[in-house]
C-alpha cells in the first residue's frame, strides 16, 4: 500500500518538511558524487555501523540512502504524513521531533544488531516516528492509498488508523521473523522502523503545540 495523500486540511506551508526533503536530496547527490574508491569509506564513516560505531552516525545516517527508490519512497512518505504533523506542532518543534525519532530508531537498531558490520542508513526510522505521531493525531482521517491486488492497481480511501497499524504490524512481524530465519533481514532495518514508530507516539505529547484540526 502506497499513501497518495491525506484528506486533511493544512493551515500553513510545511516549510520544515520541504527543507528536510531538500537536505536529504542534497546529501544523496553528494553521496553519489563521491569517487568510487571513496564511497565505501564515506558510507562506513557516516552510516550506522554497529561494530565500529561513530556517535555522530546516529544523526548522519538518517540523511543517507541506498538508492533512488529508497530516497524517493522515504521522501514521499515524509511529505504525505510529515507535512500534517508539522502543521500540528510548528516547524521548529517538528524538526527536533523528527531528529529525535531518527536517533531513537538508530539506537534501537544498534542494540539489536551489536557487532554487525552491515551499515544502516536512511530516513525510514525518523519517518516512522512521524507516522506514529500521525496515527495518534489523526486516526480517523482518510488516506487515499494506492493498492496493488495481484495484476490490478486501484485506490481506496483508508482510515489512517487502519493503514498505519497495518504498516507497523508488517514491520514488527518482519523483524521478529528475521530473528528466527537463517537469512538476514533482507536489507531492511525493521526494528529501526518499529523503534521510530513507538518513539513518535511516546514523544508526541511533549511536542504538540495545539489540538489538531480534522477534515473529512
């Protein structure tokens, strides 16, 4: 399921969400611009690598991506949900909230993968926190969602609570399944998503500046 837009009125321009997207795009382009012989060193230094942790990587790893699809998917989810969470919090609070969710998600992933040499990178954990906040703020708001059913593609208007709880369940079950299998997690940091989502729910009340406005 791919969210297209939330049927929710925005009171202001989501300037911080747009700025975060721009910074992510810039960092990805800078990452691509590195000479081939330096790219692995660049990733090793700025991504989260549990067996040789640089504390700064808890922050920098959330601005790196593994490819165009990884970047575009993350930025689209950030736009759909983050623009409305920013509207409820205010821009500066949203920035701090976003970064905190990203750091918490990185710590969760780190603790469950101690000693791993595999780099973790991407904004997914921070965006999962934004999605957790959206769930609490706007559970009944409908989200226009693109759904793939075998060979058919269609759209449905789904309640945010249904879509986001379903998404969280997939992350959690996939993460648990990775513990019981003889393979890795398929290149996905499932527990970074889980940790970020829960962090977003728990941190929301600290950052919420006013009551949300619903629109159906």
